[in-house]
């Protein structure tokens, strides 16, 4: 069976198939040419902005997609998170399964041991716990996770799916909060993708890269915009300025 599939998908058979279609259509085959962009606009998006102007643009565009936007320093982060938990009245908290060094890099070594909630759940890195993780995410009032980049031009954060932080982590809790290093602020989707390409060339492996532009929006119910219908009711980005 495998040999038949290989034969059917051979270059020779593909060429015969395409030639037959071209003949039936009465036109010649398209020549295969390397992609040549018409302009350099993707490279020029927000290129004239200073770092502070870029941050202001990111804030405006994030809020335009209904995402909450905050900035704070590493020293302020633990206090901010407890205040945020109190503000949304969270009783259950979901945290990613990263090791201590990840939390330490954000100044959260002590906070992660005792966040001010009734119950704290941690995403399991064991593949056998897939259903357990999904149930924990579904039951969580808030998930606090880590994002890689914040795209200023669109108000979008990007998150690599990993054993420590799976896809359901971002989409099932009632509220979602992403910690983003200020160094992860990029101008455009193009720039974020190029950075991921470099990481993959360096060995990054993932099943998905999630692009999250605020909470979900639906305008198909009597043309009324409803936020948070298909995922968390709100989404918060916290840009940590001194990482």
C-alpha cells in the first residue's frame, strides 16, 4: 500500500496530472518562480516609532480589541497580581507548570508559593494528565500565564503551546492574564514570526503558536457585539518593564 501511495505521489505523476489539467483548460502551465514581494511594507510597519511610542501604540491597539493593558516593574508584579485577583474576585487560580527559574525571572518566587486565592491548580506536564489539565482550566476563575511577544500593530500576544502551558490553558478559564516582557514587544506579525523562525532553527519544538487578540468577540447575534462568548470573558496583558 505504501509503495502505491509513493508512486501516486511521485514527481512524475504530479507533472502528468498538472499537464492534463492545463491541457483540459486550454492554457499553458504556470511557470514556478521564487516569491518576490511587491514592496517592503511589512518591514516598515511602525518602524519610525521609539520604544515608548511603540508601547503606547500597543496599549491603544490592545484596548481596541477589548484587552486590558497594564505595565509594571518586576518588583511591583506580585502585589499587582494579588490586587488583580481581588478585583475579579477569583477563588481558583491556574498556573503553568514551569520550574522555579521561570518564576524567579519575573520576581515571583515567593508569590507563586502562596497566591491570595482559595485554591491554586498547576498545569501538569505529564501527557497522561491531558483531561485533568482541561478540567482544571475549565474550572479556573483565572489563569496567569506567560506570553512570548506582544504585537504592537494589532494588540496581539503570542504564546507557544508547550508541556508547561497547553492550548486549553489560554482559552478555557473564565479570566486570562498574560505576562509579557517588555523586551517581547514587537512592531508587527512579520517581526514575531521571524523571531519564531529563528527559535525553531535553534531547536524550538511546538505543536502550535497561539495568536491571541483579546477575548473572543461575536457580532452575529442580532448584530450585537458580545465579548467573551467563546473563551475567557476578559483578557489582560501585563507588560513587565525591566526583564
